[in-house]
C-alpha cells in the first residue's frame, strides 16, 4: 500500500512538472512568434475592458498593485536584465555564446522575444492582481463553502458509510482541473478580454467548492 501511495505521489509530481514545462515552452514559442504591437494591443484591450467593468476606484487599486509587482519582480530583481543579456543576438560589437550566438544581428526573433517577455510578465502580474481582487471579495463565500464541507465531514463520521472515497476522488480531480485552470488564467493570451474580468472570481469559487466537497467526502480509505 505504501509503495502504491508513493508511486501515486511521484506520478502526480511528474504530471505537475510536465504541465509546467509544457506551459513555459508554449509561452516561449508564443513570445517568439507573436507580433509585439498586436500583443500590446490585446493586453491594452483586456485592461480597458476590466477598467470599464470594475469602475475607477477598484481599477486604480488593481493597476497600482500590478505596476508595483511588475517593477519589483521583473525589473528590480534583475529578471529583465538576465533575459536581455541572455537572448540579445550576437553582433559584431557584442560577441556572445549560448542561445544568442546562433542568431544573426538582423534576426528579429530574439528581439521580439525580449520585447514580448515584458508584456508577458505584465500580463501575469495583472491577472494575479485581478485574482487577488476577486479573492478578497469572495473570501466570505469561499470560507463558508469550506466550513460547510468540514462540518459535513464531521457529521458523516457518525454515519454508516457516510464518507465516500469515490466522490473524494472525483473532487480531487476537480482540484487538478482548478490547478490547470490557474495556469491557463495566468498564461493564456488575451483572446477573450471580456472573460478575463470574471474568470478570476469563477476560479476562486470553483476552487473553494472543490476543496469543500473534497473535505466533505474525505475517507481514511482514500
């Protein structure tokens, strides 16, 4: 039994690493191929839609936190400097090795990647700030859901056959779906700007419900 549990945990760890690796790979390819002005317009369109939906006061909070995080965690921490120094193409005045050495001075792929990396990072911090905003508003409902699941589990402890391993596994899969949705929420391009307004709120509520039901159907036989 212990071996099976260990193997399951290892498999889940591998799955997480595979998902993260594929997400980063797809994001890198996207940043190399996406036209920078078009990408910038899509992000500006998403932000404009959010601003109209939230109103001036909430929007000012979200924008301020986004700008602060972007500056602190992308520029001040040296992330952009590392990207620039690593991926700037080899030129006559700047002999470089590694990835940049295979590109010529007039090749725009890496220049596009460097420019888009700034937009991509800003998009991530913006969506994190939106997630924080909606999480703050939905905390009471989320806590209520989780507590409901906990008290349901306590009640089922005194019932014959009250805990359901099958249901617990279902909601554990829902949590996996929530995790993948979280990555999509941060990394997906701005195809549907209107969806980005309420997607964080839906994500928080679905995650709270999944945790609640997982607790409610938890079993020691799990």
